[in-house]
C-alpha cells in the first residue's frame, strides 16, 4: 500500500500519475480537529465526485491563527486519523492560513468544501475547473462538540 500522508512534492507526483491513468482528483481541506459523523459524511460525498480524494490539513500553527485556542488534537494525530479513513487517498499538511498555494501547485480537477461555504468564496475556486459546496449537516461541528464538553464541567 502506498504511503497516505505525503509532502507536496510526493503528492504532486502521485496525482500526476493518477491523472495519466484517467483518474479525477478531488481536493478538500480543513482542520479536522475532532473528527465526527459530519466529517465522515462530507468526505464520503467528496470522494463520490472523483477517483482520488486529497485532504489537506491545516498545521497546528495554521489552525491556531484562524481558530484561537485550537487545535485540540495535534497535527500528526489528526493526519493519522484522517489518513485511516477508507475514502481518503492522500493527506498533506499546509502551514498557511489558506491552501491557495497548495491548490495552485496540485491543480486538482475538483474542489470541495462544506455547505457553510458559498462556491464563490471557496479558496481556489478561481483556478479549479469544478467547485462544490456540499450540504451542511446541521448540529454536527467540532465547535459544538467543544462547547458541549465545556458546558459539562
């Protein structure tokens, strides 16, 4: 089995090979801090849009810039958990606030985010041929889980 957690260069090589075989590459990104059923449903739906699913994870530094007090789970553990999911083909990390440079480098065929994003607001939608905002699953969020835990104290 090929390595699933890869750096940008290895990922680019793997995706170029997949495309040479006629496969469609789907890209999504996020923190995936505390994995929940909403994430699983979202990733399953994302995978259905192509053949190879790439999940780009914000590094710990990147998460802390956009979500103060987070992440809860360190990047190496988040990457390990996400890479173990059956629908995920590759995981890579990015240290910037947005994955724009990574998207530009990989040039996926399809870009996907959750329904809390409008298509035109999705980072990279200006350069990727196909962009989708999948339906948001109400009541399933990492922030809601954290809030519930805090309320239990």
